[in-house]
């Protein structure tokens, strides 16, 4: 598979599946590299999103100079427009109270979609749920009716969103469960890891559905599952 075929394949699976597949590809479990708090999802009907991270930090509580804000905004959009696609906007709200103002709404979802961005993961807030671009997925920490003094203060650097550290151009997979960073060295191994995991789990699930299911059946199923390669 080439890169876009892999991305298309990964969009078929939820983020917990990707996280489990990473454990198989990596050979170990980890306590980092994924979000560690729950999100609100703009649309439950949209599939998982995966893409290259476009990172930024925003602030909503501090008044700004309008001319400087617009320069920063245009520079940020220019940054989003460049690089490999699809991209995901990974936005850290650095206010003491994240989510005071909404960066994401009708206008920004349409602009970002037009620039090749498939969705966002943010600890900040969103609004205009019914007016957002219908294919753009937002995972946000909260809702807000106002954009307050929202402004981009930095972009193209490392951000932290609910415990997940993300560098520019990291590959991120996300859905209603949260988000996970996919190290490039494991990317091509994920389809096979997903398949292996599914076959191993099927042994356990089939056993659990048996009318004679018992601890002895479960122990046998675990032994058989471990033999699946």
C-alpha cells in the first residue's frame, strides 16, 4: 500500500483499534502518545480522521491588536495550506481556562477543509455545530457560544492537547474516543497488525458466545488466541 491507501484503510477503524494495533507493531504498551481526557465530537456520523499534524496555539482571554491578529491568522492559514495532505489541525488553547472562546465554527471549518485539512483535535471549544462543514470533524474539549478574543499566537511547534504531545507533521488518528500519534516507522505495519488483532480477538469472542461458555472454555480460547499468527 502507498501512503494514501494506508490512510484510507486506517479511516475504516476506530482509534482504539489503531491504538491496539500500535501495541502489536511496537511490541509493548505505552502510557503516552494519546489523549487522556474525553472530547465532544461535532458529528457522530463521520468516520475516523487521519492526517499530518498542523499545530498551533491559541488564546481567547486577551485583547489583541486587530492588524497583528490578522497577520498571524493569514500566516497560520498559509502554514496549513502547505505540506502533505490530508492534514489535521492540532490546536492547543493555552488560556488558564481553555475553551473560553471558540476557534472552531462555521467559517474555520470551511476554510480548513478547503485547505486540505480533514478535521481538528483541540482542548479548546467549538460552536456553530449545525453550520460547520459537513465533512470536517471537530474533537473539542467544550462548547462556547462566543469566539471571545480568539487569536493564533504560535504555530508550527510542539503542542500538548489533553496529554498528547504532537509535533508538526506527526501522523494523528482520531475519532470520538480521542486521538493517538502514529510513529512513521509503524505506519506500514498497522494493516497487518489490525488483521492479526482481529483474528486473535475473534477466537475469544466466538468462545464467549458459545452456549457452554465457562472458565475452562475461556482458558482454552486464550491459549488458541496466542497461537494465531
